[in-house]
């Protein structure tokens, strides 16, 4: 249940140092910038409730900042395979739940930077905040004041247990207090949905078809990356009166059609995507997870790319209308007394039962779109050329597509369970074909509406790595 990101870094001209050592020194200076770096889990007695965060007095940077060297020739495919292996490894629960790998040996002369953190610590937006602690906005690293940014004594087991009981008692009271409002909101959402989306609300709430992606999985991960110019995607959104997220979903939908067409055919029933929605208030800078999950119809049964985009646009509009109404009553924290026992038992039973391969899937794929930093970032003086996110797959959901915008590009990260998707690069190549279809449509529409100036034409897709 960890998330990560992969970056290609351009080293400064004439650089002849040890970049792994530079990153290690940088992290030693920045450990106190975010609680993520120094807090570890303290289990409750008998695991009767969720663990608590306590300070780790001994941060082992040899574990947290590692070096990996690719064998020759150091291709992009080798890098993606290496990152898939790194993403398959569990974070040590006895340490703070983060790790960095500096990967050298690339034939391009660049250095790759893989940073991994558990999802219990951050959601997508908190991950962007974490990047502000890890990276700089100029090639000269900013000066960090000495001293601890957060301090406190580690409580004993009795104090931890008492705090857990007090916390959960407050959460039970809070849930009971909001229960009438939750019931009222849920009961009224469908009947009072906006007129333009009312007829489409139901299309999102149905089981998806069975596909090769919806099977029990193992712990082995695969990964592939792709970059597309952000300007091209924005131009498509404007031309089709859609949001940028609608274009992302349309590209993913088209990619899935192509992938499944060579594996038994495209299902007649549309694929359903699980789509995280942030519950984070503007200005909230807590390093926590504050998000919920919605589902959206990808309309993969529609062959025409423009009609499919419009159907996706309508489906996401319905989801956003409902999410907006439910946002104020959606809890972001829950009581945990007895939950570790219950969840561990249910998870083990679900894994052994094979239900993930037998039940109709609630969703076929996870697709997440996270707004990222638009100014160029630097790590220990090296310019960050790419920002590719990695996320979580699970039983019944062997593919996660997470995208993040950065410095004029949209980085697509395809995280897979390798038992279901042996080669993630087959998926990462497919969005470019889907993009070409929509670009071709916008060219025809532009030509019909008005002739372009001499030599002028709409932006074409420019693939990045992947």
C-alpha cells in the first residue's frame, strides 16, 4: 500500500561528483522538514486498534537512501523494470515508511530518482507537499535552519492505549452526530441531481465486466511511464468543451480498448474506473490521507473516440455533482477499535478465497489525476526532467493509472501486477494511439471552422519515455 514517483534528473554540466552521496547529505539536512521522515508506527497492545505515530530517534540513512546501478546499456525499459522490482518490496514497518533509490547507469547520462512512501502517510495532494520538502525550485539548494521542526516525547504503551480509546470514543460520537445528515444527503442526492446529469447518474453505479485485469494478484509489480505535452491535452479539452480530466480518462479508455482487443476482445459492457476524489480543504497542508473513491463509466463500448469522450464528460459531470453534495458529510477518520483484527482476517480470507476472480468487479481499473507543480524542480542541483507517479494495485484491480502534471507535461504512470499484465509497456504505448485519434478529430474540426494561418496547425502529440 505504498505510492511512489520516478524522475529523470539532468545533472549539472561538468558534474563529476557522487550524486547518491549528495542526495544522502541533502536528506540528512531535511529530515525535520516533514514528520513523514522521522515518524514510525507503534502498534497498540494486542493490536486492538490502529497503530500510532511516534518519533524514531535513529534514522538509518543507509536504508532510506539507497543506490542502484543499471547494467549496460541502461535503457528506459531496464529502468522501468528496475522500478517495478523496487515497487514490489514492502517498506520496513519498524522504520519511518519512506525510501529513496538513486538509480545510475542510464545510457542517457541522466540519473533516476525513485521515492517511495506509504499511503497511510500521504494522499496525492500531500505527496505534492512532500515534494516541496524533497526538492528545490532552483539549482541552488535552499538553506535549511538547524533544529527540530517537530518535537515530542514518545508515550508508553499504556498512554498509547488510553489515547486510542479517547480518540475512538470521540469518533463514535462524531459519526453518530452526523448520521442523520448522511442518511438525508444520500437519500436526496439522486432525486435532486442537476437536470443535465440526472439521467446519467445511474450509468456510473453498476458492476464492470470481467477482464484479464480483474483477477487475484501476487506481490510482483510492473511499471511503465509516458509523458504527453500538457498543452496538447488542454487544446483537446477546449476544442471538445471538456475538462482536462475528461481528456485523461478518454485516453485511458482508448488505451484499454486497444489492450483488451488483443486479449479476447473489448467487452460489450463498459469498463468502470475507480477515481479518487480529494476531500482536502484549500490550504490544508497536513501529511495525511484525505480522499474518498468514486466510480466513473469509461464508456469503452463506444468505438467512436469523439462520442466516447462526450459520454465520459457527461459521466464525470454526474459524479462531480454527487461528490460535491456528499463532500461535507464524508468522514475522513473512523474509529479503529477491533479494526486491525477484522481487516486482517477479511483480507486473508479474501486472498485465499479467489473471490477477486469470481465476483463481478465493482471497478476494472483505478485512474487518478493529481495536479502537480508547474515550476521546474531540482534535487541536489540536478534538474528534474520528468515526474512519473506509481501507485497501488490489489486483488481484482491489477492496473492503476496515475497521472500527474509537471512543468508543461502530463506524466502517466502505469502500475501493474505482473501476473496479470506481464509487460506494462504494452499499456503505456496505447494512449498515444488514442491521442492521435482525438488530435485527428480536432484538426478536421479546426479546418471546417476556419482556415489556419500559413504554416500553423494544432499541436501534435509528442511521446515521452514509455
